[in-house]
């Protein structure tokens, strides 16, 4: 049995204005933090890993971004199951039309 005790800092999503872009690394998890329904403390997050870092970001309410990240996460999940490692590391751009996710 493996025991994982996570204590992660949840960072604010860094892309705030058109023209912002960032390399995040491998998308390794998407989830919802189960806070209190009544006070709105629930939030969506994405976890990224690269080299020796593991970072969790609170995601903006953007369906395109969520769908694109889920697509790359699904690919990583499938590749991991075949023993071929993962390849879905992502670069995210914020344009005037919304988010764009791409492989570097």
C-alpha cells in the first residue's frame, strides 16, 4: 500500500490578460476541491508536474480550457497504462478570444 499525504499550495491561475502565456509541464490531474456548497468555496483545479516540481492551480471558469486540459490528461492516462510514459506537457496561451492549449 502507498500512502500519499498531500499538502499543496493552490496557486491562482497565472494567465490574466490577453497575450499572457505559460509552460505548465505535464497535466497529471483535474479535480474539484470539495469545499462548502453554501459558501462557494468549491473550486476546480489542475495539477501539473515537471522535473522535480508539482504545482496545483485554481482554474478559471472557461469550458474550452477545461476540455483541452482534459483531452491531454486523458492521453497521459492512456499512455501511462501502456507503460510508454506520458507526453502531454502543455503550453497555455490567453488570447483575446480565450484560452489555447498546445504541446510545446
